[in-house]
C-alpha cells in the first residue's frame, strides 16, 4: 500500500481500528521474519512464534508505524522495525515469566512459554527472539542506508540492555530483595529503565528511519518518554484494580511481592493524576507535527484509559 493511501486509510480509522489493523500487519511481518522450521530446531522456532505472534496490543510496534508515517517512511521498512521491537518485547516477557523472575503461568490469556514447553526452551526462545531482532534490523530490506541500520541497532540495544530494560529489571529485583521502600525518584528511574526506554525507542525509531532532523527526533523521543512513564503507572493501576480475566495475566502480584510502584507510594488517585499530567506533556511534544500525529495523541489518552 502506498504511503498516500495509507495516510488516507489511517486518518479515517478510529484509534482502536487503527491499532487492530496495525497489529494484524505486524503479525504478518513477524510471520515473514520468523518463519516456522521443519528441522531439528523446530521446537525452538515454534516457541519463538508462540511468544511473538498473536495477542498483545502491539503498542510499541504501533508507535514505530505512526512515527514513521510522520516522515513518509515506506511501510515495509517500518513494519520490519516494528517486528524487531515486538520480538525484543516478547523476549522480555518470556524471561520475566520464568520461575527465577516473576514465576507467572499466564501471559496474554494463554500459558507462558515455560509452561507450554519447559524452562530451558523458554530461555532459548527469549535469547533467540532478542538476537534475531538485530538480524532483522541489520538487513538491507530494513533500510538501504547502513548508517540508519547501525543507528537502529545502537539505539535498540541501548534501550534493551544494562542502561535500559535489563538494568531496570535488576533494580526491580534489588528493591524487592531489600524490602525497603523506594522514594518517588528511585521508582521513576526504575520504571524509566524497565519499561520506558523501549517505548522511547519505539517512538523515536520512525524519525531514525526517516532521517529526521534533530528537533523532530527529540520531540518524538520526549513524547515516548512521557508516554512510557504514563503507561507504567497505568499498568500498576491495572495490577492493583483489574482481574486476570481483564488483563490476560495474573494481577495483584506487585502488592503481594512488595514491589516498588508509584501506586503503592502515592495511592491510586495521586498516581492517576500523575499519569494524566504525563499524558498532557506527551501530547504537547507533538505540536510540531500537526494533524498527522492525531493517532499518537489519541494513543497517549488510551494508555491510561485501557482496561487490559
């Protein structure tokens, strides 16, 4: 589909329709970059596909697609980057669910990978999803300019590594082990690393693909930073208030484990107000993009209104 036709179709959709359409496209892209195998590695590929394809809101992938649309980036290129980010996100969920981490049995309404297979296969599936994501980013089909591909690899690896998602998970584990309450800045840093950095990169990736100037790239990065912080607060609110049937995963575990969250520190109402302030800030960062960024503005409102 041409970019002009995609703009017309997207502008006519509601946010829910646009996200559903994007999720279907991302699943198709994942099916292409992560095909099933018949050889001896078949169980590993099956576990990877089980973890990555189907289910989830594809919020990170949707951010890539909408960011890329601001700069007229080809849909194929944007979908490949969206698929790579969703593979990294899926890897993090597979490993988070392991007995050594959160020990969860349910994810996206179905058994977690270590329950559907076994712990060793789940570890290998997570490792493979992470590494294969960088294979996809490094291939010519993602972008003809090697400098763009290198920048995508650099920024995603930083968002996922020790100064990003993995570092945040370590802080979360240390806080739980210590049993001592964290203050608001410490919780903010933990959540920025654990959840926010990957969302930041997802928002910024379209600008990288489009070789946008620094001000536009920074605006999308700042949007992603505030969106990610609001998203995490909303996730904590859902953990405290929603049922497993609503979310597709176990709830109430943060409080039971004594985990550090802004909901636990501030209470539900103050945490919700903080999320609303962050959403307003996120939308302010999009002022320079005009009407074309309307779905991104709507997405900011969605992250704190969702019930799953």
